[in-house]
């Protein structure tokens, strides 16, 4: 399985911890939307969508 496309949408606004949303495409057919890039106490981390 390969990641074939990554789209990053930077987030600006009141919530300072949420830095961006991302959409990932695997093998040109499986898409995961609403992946969050969040700044934590120890640096950036990725949160997968809950649904």
C-alpha cells in the first residue's frame, strides 16, 4: 500500500492547537479525510478521524 496523494489545508483562527487538516489517498482508491495535525506539549502529532 502506497500513499499516492496528500492534500494539506492550513487552519488559522482562534484554536491555536489545531494547525491543519489533511486528506490522504492510498493506492489511488482509498481516501481518508479530516486527519488533524495538532500541536501538543511534545510537538506535532496526527489525529485520525473518529468516524
